[in-house]
C-alpha cells in the first residue's frame, strides 16, 4: 500500500514553496515522522516528515521545483530497505509528447505574415502582441483586427506579474573573471526580503531621525542582577528586554507610531506585538513578541532567546512572524555604529539599535567617558509627523537612561 507525501499547509498568505533538498533518495527506508525534505517558503524553511514507515518509493518533485500547498511530493511503500524504487511518473509534457514520437503528426501550417491583413500587422508591430498567439475569429481561423485589439486590451488590463527577485542587469564579466565567479540561485526567503524592502522604499515616504542614549544605568542594572536573573529565570539578561519595554511605553505615548495605513484609513492598534529582527544563515527573519505590554522583562528575554534558537535551527513557524506592529533591529551586535533601517511593511516605524562605545560627553559639567549608543527610528512620514517621531525617540531615550521609569510606568 502506498502512502502519499504531500506539501503541508504553508500558513496564511503563503501559497507555494520551493524544495530546498531531499534528505532521502528513492529506495531508502524511512520511519514515520522522520524528516524527508526541506521546503523554503517566502517566510520560513520547514521540514516535511514521513507520514508512515516504509520505503521511499518515488520522488515526484525534485530539488529546486516550486510546489503549491497540498501538491504531491512522493510516495512511501510498505516494505524493507533496498526495494527497487518506482520509476518516476512521466511529466505531463512527456506524456503529451509520447504519441507524437511514435507517429509524428503533420505540423500545422503556421500563420504566415501574408495571412494577416495590414491592420493586424500594424497592431502587432505597435503592441508587440504576436498574432500567432491570438485565437482568430475570421474565416479559416484568421486573426482579425478586432481579435488583435481585444488581445491588446486584455494585456493592458492584466496585473503585472510579481517578480520573485529584483531584476539584475549586469554587463558580462571578462573571461578571466567569469571563470572565478559562482552563480547561486537566491532562496525564496532572500527573494522575499529583497522584494519587501524595495517595496517599502517605493511605497512609504520614509525618513529617519537619530538620537543617542547613555547606557550607563541599564548596564549597571544588568551587571548587578544578571547572575541572579539567569539563576531564577533560566535566561540571560540582555539589552533587548529593556528596549522592548521602552519601545512599548513610547508607543503608548505616541499612538501613530503603532498604526498603519490601509487605503484611505489609519488603523490604530491598541496592542503591542514587537518584532525582533534575527539574522540567520539564510537571511533576516523577524519573529514577534506578542502582547509585549503584558510581559515582564524576564518573559521577553525568554521569548527572544527561544526565537533565536529556533531561527538558528530553522524551526521558526510562520505564525511566529505574523502580526507585528513595530520592529526593533539590532545592528550593534555586528558592530554597526549608525544605520537607517528600512520599514518592515505594513508597519509605520522601525527602531535601529547600534553598538555601545565609550565616548566623551558633558555630564554634570564635566567631560567624561560614557557608554553611548546611537538610536535611529525610520518612519513613514505619511502617517507620522516629524514632531511625533522625535518625541517617540526621546521617550525611548528617557526610559533607557532612567529604567526606573519602566518599573513605575512613568
């Protein structure tokens, strides 16, 4: 008895995936729930597990192919390892071509240019529509002027196809250089990142405002309690918990930063789902800490730690990255001094953290070295005014320089 292997439900708004790799080959023995292959979607990489034990009899969809939810990937037969693999079913194209191979049919006479009237030829030249691809309604199937005008109208009204990757136009490399280049297909995740970031630039009226924050108080608090914190909560006390709480407090003070544009409406969100950007080998992902206003710093740190582990192991689920209202990106862990982060659409703002470094500042009338960090907030000027953006960033600065404000909800 054969058990089909099919693409699982991929999640909200995700309709297709690309087969990254097969862990097994046809004829291999498999156990129930054993990973068989890896699928790459626009948002996450997920594994397809064996629905039953037996032998992987056939692989229908090969590595690199794009498959839809529910599509057939292969089949498992009951039996022992070493069974002869079933020959893969011929593709539809091959099946259609088989009869022609045994008895070639006479080729249909192409629609020669002389068959087309001058009006058809002129429309073809102006529009680029090939008359041979248009169903003719005239005598003997000839393409008429009306047929061509209808085809041009349909082409004009059809939505432009969504490119899976940004178009790359480059001059060919010199022969000596070309031999030392390596061309690698972009993953679906990387294609989606590229497309979404470019869409954000083209859609939003994006602007960035900067400030700096003295991290002395947070660093002293962290140094004092990090051991006791980790012992009690089983998670390290980092900086992100403070930033998430500071951002939530600022979002409550400036609601437009937690809103988004929907057509001609502004949607104000009275909940605080904070996305935390995490870098992985395959690209940037943004898992979401939901209802962060209801969580303690310990709860936030544990969730972020768990998300980081899942991201590294490729175990993030699609639902882990949906519904964010505001995003925090920490380039400081890579050494970034300052940056202008790009919006995580459809959100209206994003906070960029950077590295902490000792810099000379005036403190209580004296020039002293203090641990300073540059902060950046990129925002959509269509919904957030400059005054609101600056006020928002100042609120974050105040909350971090005096973290007691976070405890007392000031």
